[in-house]
């Protein structure tokens, strides 16, 4: 009995990978084995960096809050400590947004915790 090969599915799978690597440099865009490796590596980076993105944004929020708090003679750690003491539950994301886009509201929070 002859061997049965599903070339339609194989071709579709290869086309999907080649479409994803379109625009890359050198043989990564047009040689199947190299493109497959580049695609798989790219998927690994994407998975890893979806988690790293959360870390980097948290760091950015902390920097923004720190910069805004220092305008009112307070360090980030003191500011966050006093927030928790006064049971003000605002996320770092919200605080950073207030510090950037609504300084009056951020000042109101600072005044509230300085009492």
C-alpha cells in the first residue's frame, strides 16, 4: 500500500510560518528551516516579554510616583508608607497617571497624607 501524505496540510503549515517571518533579514524570510527556527524563537521571546512588560511598567510607574512625590519633599518609600497608613488604596498605575496628567489631584493626595 502506498504511503499517504497530506501535502495540503503540510503546505498550509509552512505558508503560515513563512507569512509570519515575512520582512525578516536574510534567509530567515525565505528558507524553510531557518524561517521555522526564527519563528519559534520569536514565539519564545513573545511569551517571555509578555511577562517582562508587566515588570517594566511597574518600574516606570514607581519612577513617576517618586518624581512627583519628591516635588513635595517626600521620597517614594515614605509616600507609599503613608498611603498605606492612611488606608488609601490606589494602585501604582493610577497614582502614576495622576502624577503625570492630573498634578492637582496628586497634590490633594499628598496633602491628605501629610496631615
